[in-house]
C-alpha cells in the first residue's frame, strides 16, 4: 500500500516560465544533479568491496533539493547538514577527491580521515560542516546566522534537515531563536517520510510540517522536492529575505530516497514501506523528469547527455583512483586533535 504518494505537479507549471533564465544555467542544474547521481551510484557499486571505511547514506532520488538550493547561494554563504551529506557537499562545491579520500579513511580526506561520510566539510566553498546527531547542525547554523548578523556580514546560513529533525528539541529552540532575532538562516527540510524505517505517521500527529514551522513566526513554504526549479525559486526568495533583514525561512520539500536509509541497495523488502511506493516515486525521478523537460524545451539532447555522462564518469573514476592511491593515516597522528588535560 502506498502511504506517501507524490503530490506535486512536476514541471508542467514551468513550461513558458523560462524566459528570465539563462540557458546555460538551466543545463548546469541538470549536470549537477546527474553528477551527484553518478557519484552516488559509483559509491554504491563499490561499497561491498569494503574499502570505504564509513557508513553511507545515499541521496539517490534527492538530488534536486541540494542542487536547486545551492544554486541560489554564494560561495560565502554557509551550508550545514546532517548524516545524509553527499549531495549537499557536492552541490555546494565541495572537492570530490577530498570527499572520497575521507570516505576511504585516507589522510588527505576533507576531515583528515577522522570523519567519514557523515562529517564532510570544505570551508573553502562554505560547506561549513555536518553532524551525525539528528538535529545537531540546526542550532549551529542558527548561531552562525547570529554571528553574521552581529558582525554585519552579508552571509546567509542554510541547514539541511530531515523530517525526523523536526521532532528534536533543538529544532523548536532554533526556530524560536531565529524568529526572535530575525536571523538570516534557512531551514531546509527534506521530508522523505521515514526516519530510518519509522514512517512519519508513527512519529508525529497528522500535520503539515511547514505549517508547524510557520507557527514559530517565520516564513514557511512547501515546494516540490523533485523539481529543481521550484526548489531553486523558493531558496532564492528565502535568500533575498535573509539578505534584506526579513529573517528566517523554513522550506519543506517532500522527496523520496530510492535506497535504504543507510548502506547500498534498497530495503523496502523488509516491510516498512511498500516497494510500489518507491516505484511510484521513481517515475518522478528528479534527474530524469528534468532531463525530459529540458529536452522538450530544446535545451539538451541525447548526444549532449551522453557526453556529459562520459565526462562525469571520467572525473569520478579518476577521483576513486586518487583516493585509493592516497596514504592511510599514521599511528603517530592518532592523538592529533584529541584534547585531554
Ligand atoms: C539524536 C539522534 N537520535 C537518533 C539517531 C539515529 N538516527 C540516525 S539517522 C536517523 C533518521 C533521521 O531521519 P531524518 O532526519 O528524517 O533524515 P533521513 O535519514 O530521512 O534523511 C536516526 C534516527 C541519531 N543519529 N541522532
């Protein structure tokens, strides 16, 4: 039985709305989503080889949220995230080689081999950090927004959270404080309906998450999380609000993860969700539907797509080779960054 059906209208509303958009930008959004998809698929393909010394939480199916959102941010804007980090890190411009080194526990990983997949960071592009504690990054992003406000910096903080984060105490505290201080922060909630294997209906009373957030006195919207253009516009509005001193925004984006909560492959067969539900969402795959949309608008064709695919795979395979050839951490560095008095 399908518990959580797709309720968006796809890209239909967008036919005829592209006038203000640069064509290269529209194609770039597709390339960025495809790149994340291909990287995730390669990680998944290799995961069983046990060379990656890290748990993984794939974002296959959730590419449009990271890409649409990050395309509205400047490099200086800060992005925080949770355990499901790959798409956020890559869309914000994080270095792929440093990410794969981190996942292979190599010394030149972006967190010096100490973090793994759930602790990706690249300060050079504003990928400010992630927390594996559900809700952990929300008050940190809120604090970073307060710092920007106090220092008079034109800088927005964005934090990606899952639906389960809205059940954490810090979520309420962060929304309250952001509303009180009119902070330049965006809370981006990817609502994929499940917390590990617990459906939303067993965790929260019937309600719409974005309305719950609005009750704190901040702007709050819901957008189609499979539609990169909807996500982009909502984020652009939120960014403009933050920069103009209008305060925080909560964005709820319903999406679906096509794979298990963690690890490779799907886990629908374990019974917590119906495979038919995943199959229905796969029909509105963010990468594929956007490709069809661009192709119909004459902005891309199959040959260009194939070329793009080949270029990306070249980059991905090279980055894996680089990671596998990188040095392991050394015993002498074991206590570096460890504090003890
Ligand atoms: C404070 C805390 N409680 C429990 C966990 C275990 N845990 C890890 S991920 C996860 C589910 C999070 O769901 P959601 O925030 O909706 O994100 P999603 O995994 O669906 O992307 C849980 C319960 C944790 N990491 N931290």
